[in-house]
């Protein structure tokens, strides 16, 4: 399972500045998605987006156009949503000629909430 960072924007900014100043090396997980809070992750996983993820996993559309037909959603709206899901690491898109084919990148998400601090963790498989 891969662990995603939950860190505030303030701590992310401080970390980035320290790396830029050469005070510390870039963290090993710097290229992985991170979330500012568990709430930000939950906001991304709306019922509509969860349905979309299931559709991508189960029907394996060959293009965004095919996904538009399957969902009935407007293409600009769907493209924005796919970009957010890809940035979060939940899907990946593969170029097939001039088309982009979305595919599922994860199987499940495990959120560990520490009720006594802000050291929550998100693990994906």
C-alpha cells in the first residue's frame, strides 16, 4: 500500500522553501499526491465521483468521449473531474492515438485518523 501525505498548505510551503534553500533534501514522497486534510480527500470522493470511478474500473472506457456517452455528463465537466482524480492518483490516463483512455489506478483507500493530533494518514492500494 502507498501512503499519501496529509499536510497543511503552510507546512507544505515551509518544506518546499527549505528544500529550495538547500537546507534539506526533497522528501522521498515529494512526487506523490498529498492532501491538505482528510476533509479535502472526502470532498473529492463525492457519490458522483465514486460512481465515475466504479464506471471507469468496471467498463474500462477507451476514451473520454466514450465515458461522456456512458455517464451523460458534459465533456468539459467530465474532463475537469478526471483531471482532479488523476492529480489525486485515483486514475491514470493513457494516450491512445489522439484520445485519452482513463483507467483505475487504485483499488481501495484507507484513511487513518488520529483523533489527538493532525497526523492522519491515507493509504491506497
